[in-house]
C-alpha cells in the first residue's frame, strides 16, 4: 500500500516494500492508506544480559475497585474488573538496572490495561491507590493473556498496578509473575 517515510526533515511518498539501514537517525512511518502497514525491524549488536533472579521477593495482591483486598482463597467474580498489584524488593543491585516483568496466566488472568503510570493525576476515583508509590515504567504492553512491563526500581523496591479480569478458582491458583533483571551496561 501507499505510505510516507520521514527521515530527518525529508518526507517521501512510498509504496510497496522498503529496506533501510539505520545508524542513529530517527525514522517515522505514516500510513495514509486504509490497509494495515506491516513493519519489521531487525537489529544487530550485543543484547543486554538478562539474568533470571530467583531472589526477587514479589507479591501479587488483587483488589476490588473499592480497595478491598480479595482473599487468596476467594473465588473472583466473573466479569468483575479488579486491580492487580505486583510489588517486591530486590537484592542489592547496581544503579541502572531494569526489571522485565511478565504477569499473566492465559485466560485465567486477563489484563484490560497496561500498568498505571507513576505520574497519573486521574486516580481520584481510587483514593486508596497512591500513584506516587508506583514504579516508573520504561515500557508496557498488554494483551488479554498477560502484561509485560519494563520498570525502574526505586531504592530496591518496585510496585505496579493494572486492571484485569480474573477467571480462576482463586487468586492463589494463579502462577507467580515472571521477572528478570537487566543491567543497562550489559553486566
């Protein structure tokens, strides 16, 4: 289909397939057509080292919108929206580390939002949830089957919260979130 390619201050009308090698330049694609535009990025280089960290102490808690915690043994109500909180503490690590967090259990835990941002001014309808205590998000994506977030711990602790539907026998039946630590310098 037809689309536009913008590199620097130049914009070109494009059609079909285009391959480009990027050095450090920014690239902007705009789809002016009605058909979807498929974009594939490939990268070469050394990826940052990702280490599984078994010593992250993380806890998932599930709350009703009114702030009342759901007992781990309680059966979530079908179709009800809950707030899922994942928080924890890291072992002593260098500055500049990120946590990659995946929380999802297939159809049992179905996120309906990304993690709420730290600088959220619109939580007046949730006075019990203080956005200032949430971790800074570097990136977040969600599907009906899970949420993925890259976050920066603050002083060795982290906390995220997101909205989800839960179709499990109990909150305790959900598998724990999966977490990895990434050092920005690749160490």
